[in-house]
């Protein structure tokens, strides 16, 4: 059986510039969720759960085509962006990242 990590896309930002992008860790965190490693998934990419909910909401939006799903998608997208920005700032700031340890 093959490892799901064999099929993951490399981050172009990290490849060309040598620094993580705000989305780095998303693929691995989704694999961790599928393996039941919920805490590790959150530490890898804190917005993993809101991203999963957002994808599910978008899926249902295409099926139901209701205004309710549009509002849910908007709220989840805003929450997701806020979490991603805060997590990226914490990860990229060496002083703040040492506070977590």
C-alpha cells in the first residue's frame, strides 16, 4: 500500500523562496485527520477543521443552491482566513513561535 504523502504537491513558495506559505501543512494535516491524528493535524495546520467544513459547505452549496449555504460559506471562509493569517504570523515570527514551546 502506498503512502498518501507520495502524492502530495510540493509547495512552490517553499521550493523557490525557502519559506513556508500560509497554506503549508494543509495536505499533511488532512492525511493526519484521516488517520485519526486530530491533535497533530491541528498543530500542523490550525485551520484544517474549518477548511474541511468549508469544503463540505461548498459541496452542499452545489447540491442545494440555497442562500443559507452561501452565508455559511462566507462565515466559514472569513473564520478560515483569520485562523490562517494568525497561525502564519505565529509560525513566521521567531519570538512568538518560541512562546509556544
